[in-house]
C-alpha cells in the first residue's frame, strides 16, 4: 500500500509540474527558482493548472528594442514583451506552452529608480505582468479584468 501511494504521489507531482526556461543575458544575478514560484502561484490561481512551460529572457534595451520594432512596429525599448503560444483552456491536459517573456533589465533599472523599488522587485513585477499577458489578460482591452487578476495574484 505504501509503495502504491508513493507511486501515485509522484505521478501527481509530474502532472502539476511547471517548467521555466530561464535565459539571463545580463550582469545581474537572479535565481530561476524565485521566478518559477511566481509562475506556479499565478498560473495556479488564475487557470487552476500547473502543467505549463514558460520562457523568461532577461535582455538589454538594444535587444528588446529590436523585438519591439519587429513585432509591434515601435522603434524604442520597452520594459516587457510577452509572446503567447497556447492558452490554457478548461478541461485540457497539459503541458501548455504558454509562451515567452522578454524583460529589459536596462528599462527595469530605470523603472526601479523612478518608483523607488529594489531592482529585483521591479523585475518580478514585470514578470508577473508578462505572465498575465500570456494567460490572456490585457490591461488595454479590459482594465477591470486585469485589475481583478492582479488582486488575485497579490494574495
């Protein structure tokens, strides 16, 4: 009986596994596991699933400016860009490839100075912002739904 419990428990863990692909092309040191915890919390609270894959890329202003120009036709750097791949729908099995989040650490540094926040906290805020976009929330189209999602993820 004990062996069977351990086996099913392990299977359950695998079903609920979050994968975070972490690429840091900057000089700041951040821990992947902290971003994974944020992703697990946000995805579970909003979509009731943990079987998801997300890419997080920490880059500089020049790199994000190129992406912003290519995909949004805006020729300037921005703080965060999200590129959704797949939505989590009710009653579907995962893993779900949610997409990629690109954060400009240069812009995050300016934001953290402007808002008087530690840089790591600003980057985590931008990561959460990007996650909400990957999950289908859009502050430009539905501000009430966006604010509701923010409140849910802050608790």
